[in-house]
C-alpha cells in the first residue's frame, strides 16, 4: 500500500508491503506498536525508539506528538487521493483547501458563510446534478475564507465553490 503523507511543507511517499517499509524510495526499518488502550504508540525507526501520541482528527488528518513537538499530518492512500482529485477536493501547499463542483449542476443551498468554522464531514454546499442533490462536505476542520457561489447559481465541473483554511492560519 502506498500512502501520501504531508507534514507542514514537507510531503513524503510511504510504501508498506511484504518486503518492508520505504519512505520516498529509501528502505527503512520500522515497527509501530500500540501501548495499551491509549493513543500512545511505540515507534522503532531504524533502531531508534520513539514514543508517539497520535490523535485522528478525521479525513486522514492526524495530530501527532513527538519529542515535545505537536505536528499535524495528513495521510491518504492512493485511492483516496484519486477520489479527491476526481471530486475536486484539492489541497494547496499552504494547507488551504478548495472545495470544487464534482460535476456541472445547480447550487441548491450554500450552508456556510465567510468566517464560519467548519468540522470534518460538515456540509458546506448542496449541488443538484442529474436530478440528485449532492452535499459537498468539509474534509478538514477549518475556517471558510471564501464562498464563490450563491443559491441558484449554475456551476461547472471543477469550479471552485468554497475555500477553507486551517484554523491555526485563520
């Protein structure tokens, strides 16, 4: 399985298969074990031991505590990455997300306004296409930084509808 991992400005490709683990094509020795029922895990990476606290925030986003530092990591597999590209959920290098129309349609309802704080899975816009209503949802916790449509607008495939920015940047 291949995972695409982003931590801040850095991006990595992590491959895990029967032969082991590689990061950006470089083989690494890695073992990750849960410690009891807590969110703490023990990571043995190339012979160096680490205790890592990991909290899943949803939609592939993790808050990770390591060596006194708190990091936010986004981890998605190839299938999820392809789906996000198809439905128009794009991520910019700065962590901002564009929510785009997955197909041409009519905006039935805009559920958010600029400045609103949204959570993962919260509906932001309903678009009717082919006689079906499609609720477009936030794939990250964030603040709405722009809304480009209103109720009754016609949208084209891949048209940017809403921008979200991470809460720490808001």
